[in-house]
């Protein structure tokens, strides 16, 4: 079945550091890929998405590129802020179906 | 903005009790989902629904049931709560249909079963 693997956390960075959170997937066909973010005490909210190979999703300074050849969708940000501290989830949905399969989440802690 | 509202933020129940978790969305979405979130396991799908009175099992349906009598409301039922059902429960909805339609989540219900 479909699965998503993302790097273990927590990831601890200083403010303005470069962020990469790795995500790889296994799926049949051509899934859509997502990054969701969960701030403390809140539900998940969509951060960015990509629906086909070589698409780049971007939002709030975060970016991720859909790499079909490496089955990856790594999340990057050039300069993190304390307010980026949260749990980040990589997810996929096959085709046009809505059911999401999530990775285990990566906690990011940004310090001054 | 889409709003997904979960009726309780925190619940404490005793083993063996019947527990109802309620979720309401205000955007006329066809698809609704219940996930549970546990540390180290991420989000796991319990049940979902693509239409009124319709339900499908997710990856971990055992010990749960659901009800969708109206389009906007999707209820998760724990028939006889057990301590291993202590978890964060997240409801979500989406219009579906379009490729890449995102899910919209509620803020979660943290359930403790003692």
C-alpha cells in the first residue's frame, strides 16, 4: 500500500538557519503530495502541495519539489524563524481520491 | 474560510463507557474523515465518508464506528472505550473531486480513557 517516510525529529535549529525535512513516498500511480503543519494546540493546516512530477509547491518561504525519479518531496526553507516551530507532516493522496496517507511527523524547534 | 468544528477539546471517560465525538463542517463538503494522532505514529485513518449515510473503514477501524446522517456532521463512536483509545482525534473534510484538494482539519479532541 501507499506509505510516506519522513525524517525523525526533533530538529533543532537556530533562527535564520536553513531547514530541510526529508520525505520519501511509496505509491502506485501518480499521487498528489502535501506538507501540513501543526502548531501547538491546533489542528493541521495545509502548508503547500504539488500534484504532478516536477511541480514546486511554495508558501510562507517554504518550498518542496515533487521528484518522481527519487520519489521524494523534501521540505526546505532558507531562513527559519522561531514562529516556524511546529510539527510538519508529509502526506500523499492517490489520483483524485481524497484519503490522505501521512508520515509520522517531524517536530521543528527554532531557538533564538 | 472553511471551518471544521469538533465539539470538545478535552474529554475524560472511563473504561467501558460509550463515547461520542462530534464534528461539523460548514462548507458543504462531501468527504469527511476521522484520524487519530499518536506520538511516533503520525495520523492514522479510522473511518471516512464520501456521502451522507455512507462510510468506509480506514486503516484502524477496530473498536470504532461512525455515523453520517447529515452532510455537515460526522460522528465517531467508541462503543466501549478502552485505555488504548486514549489519543488525539482529528476530524477533517474536503470537497474532493479535484486532484490535490486539501483536507481541512478541526483543532482536535484529546480523549483520555481511565
